[in-house]
C-alpha cells in the first residue's frame, strides 16, 4: 500500500471515529460532563491518568471520583477543608490509591491558586509558541508536579516522562484532548499556547499494533523514541495535525478491524 493510499485510508478512518458517537464509550466522556475549563482540565487529567484497563471500568471510577468531590472537582480542590478529604479515602483503581489521589489534590490546589489553567504547568521553561517542545514540556511537568514537599514516592510512577524512556501515552492523550481543534466535538481545543502540530502521538498497544502494520513504527522497543517515530511518520500525512490519526489507529486497534 503506497503512502498516498495509507493517507486516504487513515483519513477515512479518522472521519469514522472522530465524531460525537465516539465519546460515549471512551474516557473522554468524563471531561465532557463539564463546561467550566478548570473542571474539564482536572477530570480530563484524571481520566487520562486512570486510563488503563477496560474503558467501562475507567469511566465508572472517574464518575465515582466526581461524586467523592461533590460533583464539582475544581470547587472541591480550591475550597475543601481537611475534614472534607475523608470523602476521598478508600478510592482505588488498579495501582492508583487514595494516597496518590490526596497528593494529586494537593498539587492541583497549589497550581490553581497560582494559575488560571493547567496549560501553564506544561509550559515551564518554554518561550515562544513556535518553539515549544512537548518532550521538554513533559519532563518539566513531572519535575513541577512533584515539587511539593513530602510527596509520596509511590505516586511518582503515575506520572511518566520521556527521561524515563516512557511513551507517555496517557499524558500525550491528555494533551491531545486539550489542544486539538476541529468542529467534530470530541477533542476540546481549549488550550492555545501549544499547537496541534507540536503534539506527540499517544502510543498504546492498540495503536502500536496497527501502526506496525502500516510501517509507521519500525523500532523494535516501545519507548519514547517509538512515539517520536510514529509522530514523525504521521506528520508526513498531515504536518499541522498529525495526532488526529490517533483516532484511526486506536479505533482500528480496539475494534479489531486490522
């Protein structure tokens, strides 16, 4: 299959999956429950970080988390008293537990008392919208996220970074949700200082399997370099919006079409 035909095929699949019907059964449905920017950011972040396992379970756990924060995470984070944190005790999803959750809440409170948007947390040390490096953003974000005193060591495993050679699938997915802009209503496009062209493709087992079939991934090991290779090949298909093909690759993989 030629590059031209691959592009046509994947463009068709993007149109098939990048539509409102996709939202219902995907963790992105969680931030779509909200209209306030900060709630979209907070629950988008939680939904992406908790995104491993069955999608139905991920969605249920995120809804549970919203209930534990009285239906308004942003207000809870900024206004809670110590006794209110009792409502978070006992929360668990896979290896993410209430110790991790309490630190996440502390970080969000720290950040939102200083900034209006979570986007600022991904722009540390960056100057100029045309020069932003998502690789640098993710490395600096992890340092910033764990800059509060006495953070739990166990919580570090939930925030990945390129320095660890991770694909950073969950954080790249979160950035896609916040940054990508189109009229289809799936991704939010509420951030403007990071460009869609600068995003790195989320690379999970579904995406990897399909991408290898199209020779979009050739590296044997799956790590940060793999995510970069995939993204560079997708930029050949659409330099301004390469990560839109995540819809096609993920959709083909999870629906077992390939």
